[in-house]
């Protein structure tokens, strides 16, 4: 999509993995089931690719499935820029430069309300990277065996509850 291409240019990426957007779910149907009424992509198996979310109020529910870097240690598992109301839950995200990257969500003082819940982030250089994004919720995540666990820059008003960060 045009939005995904804009994100690629911003990040300097050559390719984007799977785009999740509303309406229709974007590429969700290639790896899972899209619920239009709830704007939810539910994975049906493990995925060796990355995700870019390009719509507000979208959920990725991995149901315990893994999202793994296809090229070992590069790119971002799940990325979203200027999106609010995003929920990422029950995922194992492994071997990326960034496991989950929330970017520039809080323009004009917006409290994003994104939720990162019950995920395992393993062997990522940075498990969760929150850049210029206010008012997000990080609950029951396990971030292990990386360089940086949860990195928060240029933002405020977050709720962090019952997260485990080890060997970072």
C-alpha cells in the first residue's frame, strides 16, 4: 500500500513484510483470519516475516504463534507509526533488530492507548522500542536475551505492569 511504502522510505527498508490495515485486513488473510467487526488479525500458524500496521484500532492476536525474522536479526517484527488503539497480544517475536516498534504515535499530545499484552520477545536486539509515543500500556510481557529490553524515548504517561526483562 501507499502507507506501507512511505514507512519503508522512512526506515530505509527495501521491503515490507505483511501489511495489516482496515478495511479488509490487508495481508492478514495470508497468515490468519481477519475479523472485520473487531479489526482483529488472528494468526493461524507461525510466521517468518514482519508486520506493518497502517490503520488505527487494529489488534494482532498471535494465539501463541511466533513471528520470526526471515533473515535473522534484521528489521522489525511489528511496526506502527502514528497509529492509536493498537493491541498486540499473545505473540512470541524472535530474532529481529526490533521486536515491536511504536513510532511517533503522540503527535499533538495524543495519548495513544496502544496495548502490548502477554508477549514473549526473545533474541531481538531491542525487545520493545517506544519512540515519541505517549500513554501506552505494556502488561505481562517477557523480554529476554537481547541487548535492550524495553526502551522508551521521548514519551510519557505509560503503564508498565508485571513485565519480566532478563539477560538484556
